[in-house]
C-alpha cells in the first residue's frame, strides 16, 4: 500500500486549521449551532491570511456528464483542504465516509471533520488523507 505524503503547504494549512479550531472551541465552548462554528472558524482562518470559501458547491463528473448538483463543502481552505463542521453529540461513521468521498471526488489530499460539540476539542478533530 502506497502512503500518501502531503506537501509542506498542506501540512502548514492543517496546523493552522487545528490551532484555529482549538482557539475557537476555547472561546465559544460546545453547544452552539454548526453555522456559528463555521462562520467563526472561517473568520479565524482568514485572520491567518488563508483564502476560505464557505458552502462551496462543487460539481461532480459521472458517466461522462458534469452534474452541478454535486457536493457542498462547508469550508475549502486555499483550494487545498476540506473542512466539514459538526456540532453533534456523536460523530456518525457516514460523516467520515462523506469527507473521504469528498476528498476523492475533488482529488484533494487533506480533509478535516471537526465536531465542536465535545468537552475537549482534541476529541472532535479528525484528519483524513486521500
């Protein structure tokens, strides 16, 4: 099995994402709506001078046809890293499968599933490599 190696830029973006998630969770804590965390995380990432796209519709290719009704990404950072945000009690395996599928369909290498509804944010951050 071939191990995927991320670029230095992808690794740096990943570190910034994790640091911003920690900062946000420390300030806001758990229990808010996903949209609140999404807006605030996007703001924190922009303060770190990263380019952020929110609620980005991404068309998919299937059977030689491009469908506009494809994916919707919570956050896309620097056109390189996907972030899916949750604010739920338990992460369901389907959401892990979702981010893995998003990485494959976008041909991106790095994604994060971040659940802010946890007492310790380190337990809510899940990193995925395509």
